């Protein structure tokens, strides 16, 4: 039974004054609050921030622009200008390099190199819509010894009027996660943890981050998190006039709390209220009293059911993104939020924090979020944690999560990162664990919200609890069987096989792994158009062959493309044990990539399969014969290969049709599939010339013509000849014996 609001307000107001008096005693010398002892974890490196204001600039135009809306390196109108920073790290470690770059609309595409630790990392500047719209670009990972280092950013080619602007460069440490702290047992080891709150809790990212992080620390631990946060809900029982356009009042937690406790029987409750409880009005003692009384009633009821309660202070309210939709003080009614509402939440949070002196367990989220927002906004006036001022974005959810993780004992150093992704760089299984945790929590959330019942309209109806719990058990089993990924980057599924997307030298690459590797790790490498006509790739994967691709769509097999392929080859063979010889797959323009790299590295090529391949850029995109002209691509050829004009390009002597001797000497077998009516890449100007010249050089080439077929479709209806050609020329004797068995 709940008492009338007026009586509850009076009692709560008196209690609040008494608590404030006790709080003064609690801060006297000799009086301490309860906290978990944090375990000592191996020391790691902190993030290194290289701000534009600290850069050493080399050149005549590049400069630091101190204006508040800029605060960056700008006026980068000369490709010869560059910048560097000197920094020191206390111990050797691995770091992700992150460049915060901005670039005006239509000005992207410049090539830039970052040099640090004796390594070079290339990336292409992205158009961000404005030079002061900064986006973080992760361009690679570098190993650095302890001591002083210099990081330099050097443009290689300017695409438009200016290269880019840079606000900061960060070196993000790839530290191992610390051992699980003793306090983590409060939320694990079979304890059922019930999360209560409003729409921010219902969104659930912070709850998912907490569980995923703790699972990564202790994969063997059991977790039973159930989130039934409810949008619009309060713990105070208050609702402003006209809430939700007058369609319904705010739900009151206490209407459903007893049912939730009886049905779910939690061991621990984590409650985050306050954002809605001041109903977006200026501070009033009556509303404050209703909030404090509601929190006490929640706590008392939980105790009666034998549950421990952990309170979180409310997240930050930010009026800046919604300035035009806030109202000043002095109104009788607020149909839009009071502009100073965060001050109200400051007072609510202070009261909650003071309850730690009464042996409550209160985690301060509000203060850290306030400080983080102020620091970031001092650097970037447009920074925000909540686009609508209320509902935290993903970074805001991480800030909530990391305060609860800090409370259970995770070290400050481990939680210094400002996102879950960065905090778990040293945990290769983090993306997969987080995704499974999300799925598990969300199916249970919808089911249990429906099972417990509530007064909030418009909520999705969840599955029956029995069905949801069966699905959750299946996901739990998958979580227990998660293994470290075989390759870096994001893991997904492609036609039933694990696909890994990451970067090498700042360029996107992809590896699709077979379920079992054939001995020697044979592999097939696509020049372009991965995924088009996938049947041969799927058949090869089933035989234990890896499929790889490097995305360089506008480099047309030029010298820069060859250099990037060299880096990818080194990565795969030296770090991941791939076979020393690769099968190259060149569809259409992919022929330029495959043949040019093969001519430069004939000893690294097992075979080449060309499908309507471009073998002479004079034919396509130049169309100086019968081919189809592509003006944009021809201009790229002139630029990428360094030709001053068409005449220089026409006498170039290293087109694939002109550069076959190294391949013939290395006895590289070729297979070409082509349409004899190809109107884009005429076969007689490309494949036909290759065949005639390669045979004269003593090379082996197999031709499969498709009568009457134009440039499309590629491939064969029965891809067996393609699969067998690649398999026969890449698989070792051991691999073939393994496959036969």
C-alpha cells in the first residue's frame, strides 16, 4: 500500500534533512564508506592524445587554427606540408592509431600516410560533409617500445582544394583486460540481477556493456541479467500535464514492482531513476520528496524480498542540443523541458550519493557524465551525449556502464577508454560476446516485461517466457563456446563461413575462412568484385581454401595498388601462415590488379584465373580499340600511373599483355573464361593477346569461351572447371590427400 503523496512528501522531506545531517558526520576523519578492494592488475599503457594544438607544423600553408569552432590543423592546401608530434610511452605495447579527420563536401579522396615506430600506414581521406565535422579513422596497429617516439602525418597526394583538417590523433593501447575483481561476484555466480529504470535502461546498451565486459573478464562465470526498464517510468509516481501529448500519464514503478519481485525473485536489483522524476520542471521540495520516498519504498520492498539494491544516479540532461525546445524558469507549466533541469538532477544525485553513508550502495553516474561532457565540449562545441538532451547515445551508455564496472572493482586504468570497443581492444572475442549478450538480454527483456505487466502503452509484446528462456539458454551455450577469432577485425558469416573484415595499411581487407584449413593453408585472392558469382569460392572453402580480398576499387592495378597488395601478402603469409603462393582471381578490371602484382611477384603466384579480364588499359577504359570508353576510369589511369597525356599511356610497356615473361619463366598456369561477344572488354584485345603471347613464351593457358556471351554474365553455370583449376594448382599433395579422406 502507498501513502498519499502529501504524506509521503512530508516524510521524505524530513528524512532528507536527517540524511544530510548524517552525511556531514560521514565525511569526518575516520569515517569511511564501504567499497570493494580492487585487485592489482598488470600495468598497461594509457591512451596517448596528440592534439592539433601541440603539433609541429612543416610547410608554408598548414597551421593550427585556434578558433573555438575549429581547434584543429587546417589550411592544408599544399600536399608538401606535414605535421608531427613527439611523445613518450612508459612501457612497450601495441597501439591502435586513430586519426580524427574532417573534410569538406566534395574534397575527399586525398592519400595520406601516418609514420610511427618505423612503420607507415596509408589511408584515404573521407568526405565528412564539412572540414570541421571530425570523424575518427582507425588506420592500423603498431608495436612500440618504451621511450620517445615521433608520429608524422604526411599527405601523399591531394585530391581537391585541401587535404583535410585534423583535430587530434590518438594512440589507443591494446591492453589485456584485468582479472575479475571480487566485487564482480555481486553480479554473477548464479545471482539473478534485475535492472529497473526508465527508457535509458530499457534501451539497454549500458546493461549489455556491463555483462559483456564481465563475461570477457571471467568466461566461466554465470550471469543472469534481466532488464525490465520501462520507457517514461518514474519511481516518484509523478507525471507532468500533457505527457506524451496527453495520451497517457507516466507509469509508476510501484504499480508493477511487487509483481516483478514475486515473479523474478532477484538476488540483486540495479535501479536507475531520476531523469523523469523531476518531470522536467524546476526544482521543488514536493517533487524531490516524492522522489526520495519512492526510492526508499523501492529499497524497502526489495529488502523484504531478500534482494540487495544498487542505486545509480540519473544520467546527464543536456539542454544544448535542444536549446530551441527548452523553457526558462518562472513558468507555471512546462510542456517542454526546463532549461536548467540538469541542476535538478544534480540535487537528486547528491541526495542519492549521500545515502552511501547509511550503508546504501550508490553508484554515481551523473557526476562523471557531467564532467566528461564538459571536457569534450570544451574541445568540440558540437559534442553531445544525447541528441535529444535525455536519451544517451552509445558513448553515453558506456559512461554509465563503466561507473558500475568501476564500482565492482575494475581498475580506473582499464576503464580509461571512452567506448566499450576501445576498452576491450585486448579481448579479441569482444564483438562476438557483445552481440550474443545483446540478443540474450533483449529476448528476455521483452518477454519478462510482458509477463510482469505494466501500464505503458505502445510496448512490443514479447515471446512467452518459456520460449524466451529456451532461446536464452541456447545463446548462453553459444556464449560459453565462444573462441578467440582466427583473424583480427569484425567477424560475420558469409555463406555459412566465418568472414573477418579488418584493415592492412589503412585499406579494408577481408578473409573468409574455411571450417577446417587444408594443410599448407592454400588461398585464393580476388582482384575485384568479391562475392559476384560466389559458387567457386564456396566450393573452395569447402575444400579448406581461404578466400581473401583487398578493397582498392579506384586504383586499377596501378603502382600504389601493387604496394598495398605487397603489404597484404606479407600480413597473410608472415602473421597467419598462409601458403607462399596464392591463386589470383581477376574478374573484369580485377585482371589489372592480378596480372600487375603477379608480374612483380611471380614467385608468389600459384595460378591466375581471369574472367573477362582487363589485360590492357588501352582497350578498357581507354577504348583505343573496340572497347567501351570509361572517361572517369581513364583519367584515373593517367593519374595513378603518372602519365602526362594519352600518348605516354599508349606507349606504356608494362600492361599485362606486354609483361608476361616473368610469369612464363615462373611457369604460372593461366585460365581465362570469356564471352566471345564481349563489348566492354573485347576478348581479342585482352584474352586473345595474352593467349598468343603466353604460348609463344612457353606458358600454359587454358581458354573457355562462351559463344555469343557479352561482358556479363561472368563465370560458368557449372563452376567445376574453375574450382578444379584453382585446387589443382594451389593444394599441396598433403592437402589433396586430406581432402580425399
